[in-house]
């Protein structure tokens, strides 16, 4: 007889488990107090720094090098042209005269003997008055011509007729009307610098999209609100372009007008130095006239960029 053998539950085979590792004893500090073991910390990620905007050397080089080379070329040609001497001064002699001249640019030795600084300021004053009057008349007139077709058809032939007239042709008219040289010079600047502002402002008004005008008509805006809220912001770039052209024209005209009218001004100073056969001062005046005109144009270009809506 076969006897069955029974195994107790405790005798059943159990799965093998991993050996138990006894815990490490806690470290103790100087006061014999247990200290918890430090857990390894994840290394901190390096802080993200914004990339530094480096200097664009190529752009800087292209801005600086060409003007310097142009001035150097002018200096070289001038030096070579005056190597054999003659009445035309050398660049070095002209530079020495400029240093001496600008050492005291605001001296006064009488009504007809004043420093070059006073002459420049007097010319700028005449330009400011004539140009200001031209802006006060020309810009509103440009809005009227651009806004109303009847005014455009009526005034466009007159503008086309008078705009090409030489600036100096207006000077005798000013002398006849005002009986004085200074108002005649201001009148000449006014009549010659008004046309770019009129034409550019009128073109800007005519190029305003018709949708803007339709919206104004739907909203029943008054003519004043239409000009100030819709037309003026849209026409401003054109208007500033006309202003920049007018300032350049005014600065050109004042030199020629002062040569004929006399008084104090950079044009009269050039003519007076020619009567004294001081060619070095004439060359200095040419550079001064060019630099002042360039600064005026730069200022107006910066103003135009400030009020540009292209971006």
C-alpha cells in the first residue's frame, strides 16, 4: 500500500528573495547626534544667458571707410593740383587759415567786419524766416490743391509756370516792393522754397486711398476732422519730403541773394573775401556752407524717420 506523503504549508518551497543589506549606521556630528545622509544632488543646469549682441564690424567698416577714402581722395587731388604753387592755396595753408578763423568766430569790429559765426547765424535767421513763411502758406495750399479738383485745375498751371523761375530773378521784385535788402532776401527764400512743399503735399493728399475718404463720409466727419484725423497722418511722409527739399533750396538761395544784397551773412562774407582776394577764406566758406546744409538735411531726414509709419 502506498502511503501518501503530505507536506505542510510551511514546507512548501518559497521563491528566493534578494539578500537584505543592513542599513549603514548614521553618521554623528560633534554632539553625537545622528546626521541624515546627504542625497546626491543633481548638478544645476547652467543658467541661460542671453547672447551678447556683437558689434557688426563689417557694417561699421562700410560706414566709416568710404567717406574717409572720399575725403582722402579730395585731399590728394587738391595737393597734387597745387604742387606747382600759384594763386590757389594748398590744403595745408587752407587748414591753417581755418584754424585761425575759427579761433574767434564771434568777434565784432564794426557792421561790416564780423566773425564767420555771426555771418552763419544771420544767414540761418533769414532762412528760418523765409522757410517758415513758405511752410505756413505752402502746406495748407498743398492740402487744398490735393483735396479739391477745382483748386487743382486752377492753380496747377500757375505753379508749373512759376516753379522753374530762377531764384535770383525774384530778388529785384523783392527790392522793388520792400525797398530793403533784408526783406528782399527773405522774400526770395520764401518764393523759391514754397514750391516743393506745395507739390509734395498735394501729391500726398491725392494718393490717400479712397477707402479712407469713404469711411470719413460714412462717419460724417467734418472737413477739419477729415484733415487732422485721416489726411494729415497719411500725407506726413510726403510733406516732410517737401520740407527737406525746401530747406536745401532755401540754403542755396540765401548765399546767392546775400552776394547781391550785402549786409551780414555767409554769402556777403564770401563776396567780401573775394574783393579782398582772400581765396583761402572763400574755400573755407564753401566747406562751411556745405557742412551747414548737410546738417540741416540730416536733421530733417531724422525727423522724417521719426514720423514714418512704414514699420
